[in-house]
C-alpha cells in the first residue's frame, strides 16, 4: 500500500532522488518505476543519525567523504632520480624509500614510478604526512616483492599467546604508518615484546587527557566539555570511553536490552582487551565549551564510561598510494594463522589517507586497516594464488570507506590447512563501509571482537569463505550492521542474511539464500530487534547503494 502521509511522501521523494543519483534512472518517474523503496529507508530519512538499525555512514572515508578527488602534493620526486630502475632485476626498495623519505623531509611530495617492473627486496614505508607513492597505473607499474615480513622484520607472535603469527593480520610490504609509531612497533616485534597496535602506543599508555566530556547522545555532532583550553579547530583528538564493572558500554555497543544484559562478558578476555573504545575525530569548531566534530557521535557518552577527549600517538595524514600493482613472489599459501607476511598494503594509525587503483597479487593478506580511520580504499583488487584475509579491518578502525573493490577467484587450488575469509572486520571497529564490490570468493567476515555499525552495500559475492575469531573475542556482531543490496551467486546464507544473528541489524534487498556450510547461532538470547526487508529480490531496492544515498542526504 502506498504511503501518502506527509512523512511518507518526503521519505519517498528523498529515496527517489538517491536512486537517481546512484543509477536507478535519469528522472523521477524512471527512478520510481525501476525499483522498490523499503519502509526502513523512509524511516531512516526522518532520523538519519539515530536510526536504531541503520548507522549513519554518510561521512565515511577520506576527508569525511567530501568529493571524489585526492589532493596530491604539488612537489614531484621521480624514483629514478634516487636510483630506481624498472628492469625487474635491480633491488629498488632502497631508492624508493630514499625518495619517500626525501618527500617527507620536504614537507610532502609525490614520488613517481614509471612504467615497468621494479623489484623490491624490502618493504616500502610511508611515514610522513602528505607523501604519495604514485605509479603509472595498476596495469603499467609493477612492484615485484621478493621477501616477506618475517624475513624483513622477524617473527611476530601474538600478544594473546600460542604459536600464531601476527603477520596473519598485520603489516604490509607497502606500509603507511607514522614514522615514530612504525619505529616503536618494529622495535617491539624484534624484541619479541608483542605490542598493542593502535592509537595509544604499544602498551596503550601514550595519551593525556585534554578534557572531560558531559553526557551526550549517539548521533549528536557536538559535546560540552569541561575545559576547551587545549582544543582547536582542525585538531585530531580521541574520544575515549572506558567500560564499567557491569560492562554497560559493551552492552550499549550491542544495542542494549535483555540479550546483551544476559550475555557473559567477563570471560571474553580478548574482547575486553579492546576497551576503552578509542574514536579518532577531527574538531570542526570550538565555541566556548561547545565542541563540534566532523562526524556525529558513534555511541552515547555517559558518565559511567569516564568520557574524555585525549591525545594519541601522532597520526599519518594526507598520504596515499596510487596506480600500481604489488606482486609478491609466488609461494604456497601458509597454514591458517601461520602466515609469513607476503602482505599487500597496510594503513596503520592513519587518518585522511587513501589507496587508489592498486592491485595486490599472490599475497597472504591483501589490504589492511589497523587502527586506521577516515581513510578510503578505491579501485583495489586482490588476486592470484589465494589469500587468508583479502581485506582486514581491525584494532579499532573506524569510518573507513572501501569502494569499487574486486576479489578475484584464486589461480591455484587452496592447500589443505589454509583458510579464506573475505572482507574482514573485527576488534570493535565501527562505521566502516564496503561499497560496490565484486567478490568471486570469500565471505563477509565478521570476525568476532564485536564490530558494530558497519555497512556492506551493492556487492555481488560468491559466498564460499569462512569467518574466524576466537571464542574469547566475544560476539560476531554488535548493533546496527546493515547489508543492503547484496547479490549472493551461490545462494549461501551464512553471514549474508543476518536478521537471525545480528542485534538491531538490517538485511535489505537480498536474493533468496539457504543455510549450508558454516552455520552460526546468535550470540544473544531473546529477540534481536533486527529487520528484514525486500528479501528474495535481486537489485530492486532503491536506493541501490546505501552509502551513496546517505551522502546525498
């Protein structure tokens, strides 16, 4: 039945406009006739920052999602001038790293690689703001990597014990990480003092309080602070929320209510090690004791969580990688959790950084976001012999955008004892978006550690991977996960249809699927307050892309 109320007409009009922007049609009539607008979208347009099931992710990505261009530094340094030779034989890592370091010392610069193959026998590190490594295009410039991170840095064990290799989920042969943070991380790895990897240092103690924060609600853009003296427009700060003895912060991340209240949190030691929740955000304005952010609050701010704005280790900002292929020497995929570190591109402690038109091939792990926020991965591809994590997003990574991404089918059969995940998210990571993807294999890997408020939209997937995650890492899903316009080619339900798994979630515009393979049970008892709309359809939901539509709002 058509909704002719004032609110219904308004919501429908906004939906039609968003559908037109995202390709549903050139005009209102065409857009309206080419798909179906679900009730939940009309609801969202009336309360976009506080909807109970759909998160507001319209500001995800580099520079809060504003515009499609990345601003490269005007200064240009050619890698050949520092000794790089695109002959496929000469080790060019020292020359390229010299050029990247020179760009950093100069306050920023674009390091250009020409066409051809550059052999690298070491990792490439971008550690200074406004430094960009740019090739001639992913089809024209190749970096051929001959070594792995175990050879280059050393064995990297897990801070949680066991014989696992942390190179299974950390680091890259192109590694964007602020210089001081990179040094402390690699020093700790070499000393076998396995570190925390995030915004407040190896022991999570490198922060100072800037001010305490008064109570506020999720979705608010501004907060009242006790003392604004150390806060300035444009500053990047952390909002820090600590849990209380009753784990009410974790319950809030899970949506609250009887299920989370009845859940046993105390024995989930890996999950509780991820708290306090640390959310990096840039200050948009300071007016008296009122501070406005460039994104709305991801959670409530309550006194029992000791809310405060704090310092953090220096972030890397304005840096990027563009226009190249990183191909690792082909070796068999390692047994599960024993990866040696033939890894692609990692962003760690980055804010407002990017990767564009980059392919990685024959890697253990493809593109990584580790304590990375407000960064964009665009036009990326993972391919070759098969990998463990094609994409990983962990250690409190927030507000990132991965769009126009491709995961190709493996070129060789998977060795026994290996595992394939897919687009991974874990470790209380929140408000990340995967948009316009084509996955010839893998899955939507919610990897425990209770990630929450993440969106996957407008993706075609052959769902043949498995999720991972230790039992001590807690729930697979927190609140406000949304799957919107998902096309599952092999009709496998696992981790696609989440209305029976994820609390306060939305599954909208999913084709008919059935349970087989890895089958999960919900972590929380009782009603999940999830939504399922336009189930059994294929590509008819409008707006067809939830991120693009939210951007238009």
